[in-house]
């Protein structure tokens, strides 16, 4: 009796296992991981801001209807095609959220401040620790906007209008009355130089005054803007520290080949180079090749590259830093900026 009971139990378990084996060991996503997109909500899954960006789309199971034998083949094909289109229009789209790509994680601040030192040939020379006060400031859009407006107004600067028009007192002509006041039936007229007469003076014309477009910005706001833009460049991975910004020749072709290793060039990215060379002559040198804190050969060679700009760290500003994609700082420029902005 016991053996019969055990055999019956095994047979029942085998049947149950055969029916549920496909569902128990199935690789289908869980119901909680399936996202249903309503048909009336139009969202392109290829957009990065979409909640289903990168997720795998699930194909819904379609019900196949058995056609009647009286219908022709062409009619059945057209009916199936229209039915499939209606199903696609009316059904909701299903996405498997378990296949979403893992979001990138930000690099911790202590590791982010340890940056490699490269040369113009893209050779790794060592590492350098940046100041957290200068390169770890929380970026503020309002401060960056104020600095950009200030810089653009400063670029316009003091402008001489140049245009000067003659008034009634400076234009040639007599001051006597043209005709009598009454009796002729015409309009009243005084001198022969009114603004509405041909050859008369210009009413409210330009006076040739100097136009001042400059605006005021506090020193602390300027320093905060520089710290914000340096921190943002480091956060985006667009900051490159160079040992020195110096080349042996003033040929543009040689410099273009070096910058091509960083992706900077005519068909590549734009780059801003900031340097602060001391300009002191070393032992054995007859003359220094530095003028204005910049290497003369590098300045001349980069003048023919449209996407490259070189400047001293004293003229470094927020507008140029945001205008160019990559920011290259020499070690001397980093030390000078930290000394100036860490106060």
C-alpha cells in the first residue's frame, strides 16, 4: 500500500513538474520589471532622457485567428496586414527594465584631484595633486553667467561713436527770416536751416560721444567664477595638465601633429592653452624664447590653427574657458592660478 502511494505521488509530481518546468526555470523578466508604455504617450526610446533608454523591447504575443476556407489568399493577406497594423497602433509597448544599462558613477573627489601630467607628445610623466579649493568648487550657473556678461561687455569696451552731425548752430546758412509771418497764406518760417527742410540740420543726431559698454564685477565674484569653471572642466574630464607648453620649432605642421594626439585640430576639438613661463634664461642659453609669459615658437605655430588659442594665466577668463572644449594648463599656470585663487 505504501509503495503504491509513493509511486502515485511521484507520477503526480512528475506531471506537475512537466507543466511548470517552463515557468519555474524561465528567463522571462518578472512582472515588476516590465514597463508598459501607453499607446497615447509618444516617447522616443532612443532619447537619453527617456525612461526606457537602452532597455530591451518585448514582443507581445499576438493571437492568430484561423481564416475561413471560403476567403481568398489575397483577401486573407490584406486582412492580416491591416489587423497587425491595428494591433501595433492600439497595443501598449512593453520594455524590460532589467536590461537597462547601469548609470555611470562619478569619480570620488580625492581620486579626481590626482591628475596625470603629460607632455605635448602625450607621454605620461607623473601625477599632480590639485588644490581642492580651486578645482573642487560647486559650479554655479549664475556666477558663470555674470562673468560671461562682464567679459563680453569688457571686450566691447570704450568705443568712439565717430559719427557727428551738424546742428542748427554749426550748419551754414543765414539767420534772417525767410518770409513774412502773415499775409502770404503759407506756413510760418524762420531761418533757412530747420530739420524738415532740404539742406537743413539733423534733428537729434549722433554727437560723437564715447560709448562705454563696460560693467562692474567684484573681484571675489571673478575669482569664484574662475574656480567654478576650473572645477567644471575637471569634472567633465576636459582638463589636461602639461609639464610645459613649449616646442622647438615655429612650424605649424609639427604642432598640428602633436595636438592631433589630443584630438585637437581643424576637424577635431578646440583647445585653450594657458601658460605662465617665467622667461628666465637658463645656463648655456644665449637668449630667452619667452615673451609675455608664453613660448614664442608655440605662439607663432598656433596662430594658423583656427581652433587653438594661447594666453597667459593673467588673462584667463570664464568666457574663453567655456568657449573652447579642452583646457590645457601648464604646471606653472596651475601653481600661479592656485596661488591667486586660494586666498
